[in-house]
């Protein structure tokens, strides 16, 4: 069987990390979102919000981290690997802030191709801001639009996960993979 590298995307606060945690609890191989790690590393070096202060530098670090995640996923003994956000997310966020980026960002999206993309829609009832999630709900919806546009640009068919309990969302994803 071919390796399945599956990405779960969506704007901030849509439940991606909660679903990844649930998949891990069910024994699946999952890679977490790395932007919080990049942000925390920058804070240790005295940069409070690297994405806001130097979006290109932040995005380059994310791009490198997500490329490493992809390579690691290929080497996993598991047939299915889930990843919280993919490489095109980096471009979607750059589009969101209206910033430009070098051509190697685009080339990475063309080179590293995922098997399936599940998107979690904006969901105001579960949306929470925190120290790393500075966007309000309207901004989260705008980011969602950029994610859809960016992933579709690279030829992905997005599978929308219904708003439901965590367990039912996980069952939906697993059902779509088994077909």
C-alpha cells in the first residue's frame, strides 16, 4: 500500500490540534503543528511575535520545519501519517497578510504532495484566542478563505469535516480514508 500523508487544515481555532490529539489517542501516527514551537523559540530569543515582526523569517522557519515533517512522514513505518497543517499553509498565511515570498516557497508546494487534505471550517462556538492565536474570528474566516484558495491552486480536493463532536469528526476522517 502507498504511504498516506494526510494533512488537517483550517483557520485558527477550528479544532485541528484536538483532532490530532484524538487520532494519537487512537494509535495513529501524527505530527503536531509547529508554528507554536517556532513562536516559542523566537520568544526565548526576545522576539515576542515573530510572525508579526518578521513574517518572512517566521514563514521560512515554518517552511523548513514542514518540509522536514514531510520527509519524516515518508520514513515512518506507519502506512498513514497525519500532519497538523501542511506546506501550502505557509503561503496562505503570506497571502493573508499581503506579503510576498521567494519562489522556493511555491516550488516546495509543487514538490511535496500530500495524499489527502481535510479542512475544518470556521466554527465560532469553539473559537478561543490565546497568546499564540492573536486573530479574531473574522480574521480566522479570512485565513480559511486563503487556505482554500491556496490548496486548490496546487490541485488539492479539500474534504470538509463537519462540525460535530471530536469523536464523530475523527470517525468522519477515518471513514473517508478507508474508502
